[in-house]
């Protein structure tokens, strides 16, 4: 069968087209497309699940770490406040004790002076009694 357009250098001006053996049997010879992306889609879905699980797990770890930090910070702050309160109470007590010590030392000096005066008075009395 001769059909078609002429090509350059073709003397007759016609192009010869071969007869196809599969004429009319085209539908039986066409290969059907087989979907081959099942594994890829499953892989992508699995990756998505893994990423979401890791994100959730990471968020849980971060939350736990933040809670642990907050608890430790609160404990440190409470210990610091307790130490400051205790220091203030001890400083107050120290002031009271120092004041009491100063008073007691003053009383001791007075008592020693009174003792010395009483001892001199006793000597004087003994001397007077011995003379009579």
C-alpha cells in the first residue's frame, strides 16, 4: 500500500507505508498499566507514622524535662528561701545572745567589784574584831 507524502529525494513523490500485521488486534496487544506504587505509598505512610510517633515522643521527653527542671528549680528556690529565713532568725538570735552576754559581762564586773569591796569590808571587820 502506498500512502503518504513525498519526501525529499523521492522520485515518485509518494511514501510507501508498510502493512501492519496487528491490524484490528490492537486492543489485545496493548499492555495494561500495572500500578507499582503500592510499596512506595505504604513506605511513605509508614514514614509519616514514624515521624509523627517520634514527634510525639520528643514532645513528651521535652515536657518531662521541663517539668523536672521546674521541680528542681522550685526545690532550689524553696531551699534558698528557707536558708534566708533561717539566717535571719539566727542573726536575730545572735544579736539577742550578744546583748545578753554584754549584760552578763557587765553584771560580772559589778559582782567582782562588789566581792572585792565585801572582802575588804570583811578584812576590816576581822581586824576590828581582833582588836576588841
